[in-house]
């Protein structure tokens, strides 16, 4: 199986035990959590592989959803206290006992975690918040969950907390910011926050060959740390991003299968086949009607818990693909996320100063988009991970001066050169195409709105209204996405 021991949770610190949580994540079994380890009583539920949800030692209790990467280096830093440690939660505990809260800055992974010690509760996410973590601090308890819908209708109140932002459409639920650790003392109401990571703003200048070598090495290590002896499925579009991940996974013997999604409005099957044939991998194609794809928007909204229609257009084909995959428990690697540090979506920014500015803006505004949330695949029982948002990869790609990202008239130049020799030349040179463009998700959603009588000028606003209406049902009311009709919601929005 490709899942971590724990993939999500919903807990309450203080007060009575919470009801069964309304979680979309099904990548595991629902296991009760109940402990007073660490001096604070907490209870709730975790989605697990059957393992005990919490661990404790020396008066500290730990709950970790997700996984840590590059653990050999972390073990070296911790020293002998890491001897015999097997799981990510145990490693987090050892790190905490050695370094305390600042030790959270050492953690590199895809996770959300809660640590309790004495009368203190610390909640934290990974550097990029790729496993979202939400909280609701009421008058009688603190509730924490990896999905916002689990906290709807919970404890009374909803105190503001430093290091958090309001979740979309939920006035009393707050999301812990990416790369942030929030410390709370329930007895006094005191709360503070520290940053564990920030996107780098400085840029480094490297010779071409040195930059290429560094990108190759850091991305290869990111893929290795994520597979860690497991066989992986790679989402393959045939573009440079996903093809790079497929090639590197193949190089370490971890590529079990590559998969692609297309619709009757568009696909990238030929480009993906070129890569799959080159690597000699088992490859599967899934085709769905474009309007049927759009009708699955309730699933995308329920998983991502956002209302931004542009981001939902990117995520929808992925959610549909994950749901189409046979079986469950797959360990899935994607090439998602490379566009942000490399400026891949800004083909119109011709000047290097403009390119670097939009990269800086994108790196400071990815907060809360939930593009990398594990729930996107967790609704189908799978676990995803994204090597391009490995902390070391993200740091390096962001810091590279923009002339290495657009060079000789080519976007993502340094990545393309790093993959030369591993991929076919046609793939190395293939122009960027967004997943929403390749599948037709954006254009077909637009045509469905036009067919419903929406004026062309009103399409963007209506898309957002539909997203908000869907969010109110599948997140605000926690309705099951299979019970929510896209067409019904569209009719209600158009009528109003």
C-alpha cells in the first residue's frame, strides 16, 4: 500500500468528545483517538492504516497526518535519540524532545501535526501547507481537523488566532498558514505563532552547467525520498513537468504505471504515449465525456474546499482521474506545481523583470489554494505527493535568477536541460499546456454556462457563484458530493 500511517484527523482538545467527523478523506480506516498524554486531554478520530493514531513520550503527545521526507538527514541532526525510531510520528517526537518548537523548522515533508506538552497545544503544517490544517477555538474547546467541513457546527465561538486565516465561506473556522506553527494555551486563551518556512525572495546566479546539475540532483533526491522503496503511479500528461517525475521515478525502479486523462473535448494522449514508450512503462488512458467531467465539480469542491473557479478548473481533471483509477491505496506522484517557481503559466511575460515579479507574487499568494491537498486523491482512497514542492526543490527553483527559467526563447529552460538525455527531444521541447486546457475543462464549463443562457461577459462571475454555491453544500453543510447535482446548482444560480 502507498498510504502513510495516518492521512487525516479531526480532534477536540477539551470539552466532550466530538461526533463522527464529516471527512471526505477515505484513504484509510476511521480510528478513534483518545489520550491525555502530554497533560492535555484530547479525543477524536483519525484516518489510519490501522496503526495507533497517537504516540507519546516524556510528557509529550504527537499526532501526525502525512509523512516526513529526507529522514536520514533529520536522524543525523537528532542524534542517538533517533535510534530505533521507525515512524514519522516517532521522529517528530524525537525532534521535539531535542529542539522544542523551533525544531519544527527542521521538518521536511507533507504533513499536518499536533503536539501537546503540559498545558500547551502546538498545531503545524509543512512548509507549503500541502496538508491543510483547520482550527476552531471555542469557549470550551479547541477543535483541529485536516478538513474544514469537519469543524462546521462544532464548538461555540471562533476566536481569532495568530498565524491563521479564515477558511472560505466559514466565518468561525480558521486555516493555519503554510509553514507556520501555532502555539495555544487553552487554559489562558494565549496564542502565538512562528514561521517555519518562507518563500525565498533573493536570487542566485549560477553558470548554466552548475544550475542544470543542481536541478537534476535536487529533483532526483525529491523523487527518491518520496518513493522510498514503494512502487508509484505517475500522472503523465507528456509535458516536461510530469514527464520529468516519470523519468526520475523510472530511473530508481519505482514507476509501476503512468496514467493520463482525456475527454471528448481534448486530450494529451499522444504526448504521454511518447514518454511512456520511451521509458517502457505500463501506461493507461482514461477518457470521459467533457460535460460529465464538469458535472463532477461537487467532488473537486468537496476535496479542495475552495471557491476559486480558476483553481478548480486545474484540479477537476485530477480529481476525476483519481476517481477513475481502479483499486485503492495507490501511491501517486505528480508533476503538479512546477509552474509557480518556474513561471510556466506566464508565457506572456516577455521581459525577465516581469517574469521574476509574477513568480514572486505567485510564491506569496499560493496560500489557501489547496492545489496540493491530499484529499483530492484521498476521496478515492489514494495518496499523492508532489516532488516539485519538495522544500529543497522549491527553494532552488525559486532562487534561480529568471534568465535560467526563460533562456534562448524557451520557458522552463533549466528544467528542460536537466531532463535532456532522460526524455525524448520532442518532450523536452514541448510547449506548456495547462491540464484544464488539455482536458477542455475550462472551455466546456464555459460552453455549458452559455447553453444555460449566461451572457459571455457574465461567465467568470457565474463560475464563481456556482463554486460558492457548491461549497456551501459540500463543505458548509457537509453534503456528500454524489448527492449534489451540478446542473441543479447551476439552475439555481442562473435563476437568482
